[in-house]
C-alpha cells in the first residue's frame, strides 16, 4: 500500500462525474476557488478554500467548479 497525492484544477462549470475510490479513504483540501461536492446521499455541499472533505473507502462522490477556477489536492491514504 502507498499514499498518493493528486492535484486537480477545474475551470468554471467543469464537473468530475460520480466515481469511487475503492481502495482507500479520500482526503480533499481546497486550495483555491469554490465548488460543489456530493456523495452517494445526493446532498450537495458548497466548498471553498476553508474546506477539507473526507470520503470513506468506496463512497461515491463527484464535484463541480462554480463561478471560478477550482483547485484542490486529493490524498489517497493506503491506496493499493
């Protein structure tokens, strides 16, 4: 197992469709901008540079950038 750190950048209106991180919990830190994150319960939550989001292993999630560029770091802890 290893840790992975990924940097994402979405332009306003761009979306990452619902998906899962099957082998690890997912920790997300917003660096810049505003966006909407959602999980398998369907409830959307607005996030910004004060936000840290945690998804459990196998939890479905997605994100959309709002009216500005959204930059965030995703860390997979113990990824296979």
